[in-house]
C-alpha cells in the first residue's frame, strides 16, 4: 500500500490543471488494473478525467467514493517530498486523499465477491465537484451504502455530520474618476463592496453554527483612480438545509448602497449538509465490526458524501487515512492505521452486500434511504 500511495503522490494533480489530472487518472488506473485485474471507465467531463470501476451486471449497491485531485500546485514535491519516516508517511495529497484511493482499491481487491460494488474516483472534488456531481449522484442512487474514503477527523474519527457549503461571488460596478482631481465624479466600487462585505458577514449565526465569511477580495486598478470595479467571494457553511436556504435568500436579496453602483451575484448552494441521520446506522455497523474503538465527529468541511446523503442514500465518511494536516505543510498519514482502516472497509462492504438489496432505488432528495432509521 505504501508503494501504491507513493506512485499516486509522485504524480501531482492540482484540480484546475486538467492535463495533470488526466496524467494522474492514468496512474490511478494502472494501480487499479494491477490490483483488480479490471480496466476502469474513463469518464471525461469538460476536460476533467474521472475513473469508475463497476462489478456485476446490475446497478451498484455499494459505492466506494474518492477523488484523485489535490490542492497542491505542480512543483510541490520539490518542497514537500514523499517520505516515510518513523511510521509517518508524508507528501502532497497523501492524506487528502490519495491514501484513501489506494485503500479503496486494495479493499475491493480483497473481496471474495465484488458483485454490486462500484468505485468512483473523481478529478475535481477540491474545487466543489462542479463537473463530477452528476456522475456521483447517478452512481449513488441505487446504492444501499456509500463509503467515502476522505481522510478521517482528528484521532481517526469517522465523519458522521458535515456542514453544507454555499459559495457566492459578488461583483460591483462603480465609475472610475481621478482620485486627486475629481473623486466626486466617481462611484467608488471599493466602498460599495465594503458595504456588501459587512452585510454578508452579518448573516452568520454563531449560535446555529452558521459561518458566512468574505474571502478573496479585489478592487481597483491604480492607486490614483477611484475603483470602477470590485468583487468579493463568500464562503457560507451551515448544519441544516433551512439555514442554508435562509442565507441563500439573504445573499440574493442584497442591494447597492451607493447611488450609481450596481452589484451582480453569482454562485449559490454547492453542497447540502450531510445530516447525522444519513450516517447513524452505518456508523453503528462500523462500531460493531471494528476490533478497535471508533469515534465520530461533526466537521465544517464538505465532501462528495454531502451529495449522496442529500439523495437520502446512507453515507459514511472519513473512512480513509488516519493522520492530519490536510492542505497544510504538515500533511501526513499514520502508516500503522492503513491496514486496520482497510480491513474495516472490507468488513463494511462485505456486510452491506450480504444484507440484501434495500429500497435505495426509490430515494429522492430529502428522503431517508433504507437503513437510516
């Protein structure tokens, strides 16, 4: 497994670089071909390459879900080389989530009967899965369980709740003028965007765990010109769908403050919340199958498991590597946990397959799938 993780890490795959993602997909396909003796489907959506293995003739019943893109730019290996030292594996993207991809492939390779299993490895998760979401939802609809190979929470906890994510871009149009000679003839887009920043920040509700954070900000062109344009990105995260709708309505109802300015709002709800009801029964099953104590966690980050849970399909997340430092310089994987977590994934998959088909095929968004109550 360490050798296979190294193979994946050494092929850098930043999400925005489709050529790099395509090269990574071929590397993942090669590892999977060796382990599974099966060629994956290459699913290319608007230039982004995803991989899918399906076993059996019928619709999938268990989906192992992961991604092979990372947040690390090309050249990161020069400053963050792959290494294994004192039981700790390091390298860009190892924790989030190339180790999880390898775990999924090894787990399915160990199954005595793979019928009903699907593996979907996408290439754009780190940027919100704009191109792979339809593939994910299509693959999950018939399933009795989705196991997400994202990295664990702190201490190896499985992720049984995730916040929903909304992303917005607020663009402001003002009017340029000379900042020294006649600023009164301009409409300052920088001041207008400042008003909008304060307005969206006020939508946060700490008591409900709702965060609404203005992030990337731009304004103006030169130091002696009244800014004619400005923009700000907004990241909103919530625990429940009603709160997500409240924030969405409020952002879309924003209006300009300065006379003569205009605002344009793009974006919207990206991922629905992953509610604890979608994970509860699968977490109990994991606890019953694990020889080691398991804990659960609710986290602010989202994953593709939010999509599958939003369909009403039972979903358990955080089954991948144990370690830490996702997206950070200290990203790492604890080597000793790799075989234990993979054994748990094998046991979960075998157990769900042995239980027989549920009514998951009738799930619709907002409904609970079989096994959730």
